[in-house]
C-alpha cells in the first residue's frame, strides 16, 4: 500500500513537467515557423484579412451650357450697328458702323471691352453682354457718335496729325450743334408731358397721362394706397431723336412724394414716340438703364441729343 502511494505521487509530479516541456517546445516551433501554427499546428489562429476600403463615388456633374453667341450675331442690323456705336462711344472701336460684328476691327474691339471687364476676350457677345455693353455706353459722357456719311478719300500722311484732344473737341462741337437744333422740339414735347402729369395728379388719378402710361397710373395708385401724395414734379429730357415711327422722346422725371412729415424722392423715365395720342408709350425705373436702351433700340432711335 505504501509503495502504490509513492508511485501515484511520482506520476503526478512528472505529468506537469512533461506538459510544460511540450508547451515550451510548441512555442519554439511556432516562433520558428508561424505558418505551421496558422494552419492548425497550434497557437493562436491568424486574423482574417481586412476587407478592402469602400471608395465613395460622386455622380458626374452636367456640363455647363455653351455661351450663346449666335443670337447677337444673327440679330437685326440696327441692333448690330448699335453695338458698334457703343464700342465707339467707349473708345474701343473706330471703324465703320456697318453692322458687321465679325470683322477683325469689331472682334478686337469687343475683345478689348471684355478684357477690361475681367472676362475672356473671345471677341463675340452673348445677349446679356450686349445689353451690358449698350448700358455702359449710355452712361458715358459722349455716346452714340456716328461716323461721317461719306467715305473720306485717302490722303497722304501729314507730319502734324490732329491730337486726340483736338478730335474730342471737334466731336463735342458737332454734338452741341446737333442738340441745339433739336432742343426746341424736345423741350416742347417735355413740357406737354409735364402738363399731362400735373393734370393727372390734380384730378386725383384721372387723365390722358394715366391712360397712355398705364405703368404710371399703377405707380400713382400704389403711392396713394400707401398714404403718400405728390408734392413736386421735375422732368428733364433724357434723349431725343428720329425713330422709325416719328420723333422719339425719353424724359427723366423726378417726383417728390410726401407721407406726413416725411419726403420721398422717386424717379421714372417716360419714353414715347410723338403723336396724338402718343405712340409706344412706356415707363421705366430710372435705375433700369438696360430696359430704356432696349426701348430706344426697338424704336430705331437716331439720337440728336447725345
């Protein structure tokens, strides 16, 4: 019995040592050959490979529409000539006013104007650029200067050509003469407008001024509804000249309106072709220069005022 007990104790002592020896041997084998452990030879299994990252894609943006140059190039001759006149007024163009927007001189002038605005100098205009060009020229001190009616014959170069200052003075003198001749008719048309506007106000919204200029009638009604009254009216001729339907007039009218002790300044442009009744009458805000210039272009106005 004693011998049997000793044997069991000896066996219990040997087994942990054997297990420890096997564990150390397994660690050394995995250290020398990691692939063997990953295939099931013992040790910790290798982690599964990571999934490839998902790359988000953005839908393609639609291409921007190409600029519309064809509308201006195919516009009526009067509109194309007006563009050349505007370029001349802005001192960008000195060629003939023939409506040819594809000539080298005109394309260069348009490109110079575009370059000055910080846009690509393509030498062609979109409809929006054409309106902006004409509006800019309308605000220049000297506008819509027309070329000589006769083609000058070539002359030998002279050693003393006139300076730019002399040429400018000559143009200003011609404009002054043309305006002086047109002034009586323009002022008469403006005074007639003044009478009609005052009569309409005195009659509290009745009269031919409201019948012919419907936008003015609405403007008057809006002010009346807001509790404002017309205190003063001061018109001034903005432009005058011959149009396809007769003498055309544009008059800038400043209104002083009152509401209690507060005074408001409002400005409207009245445009019409002379007649009885007036033809093609329109009213614009004084800030809407592009709309006023478009009306003049539509009437084929040949200015004798600017």
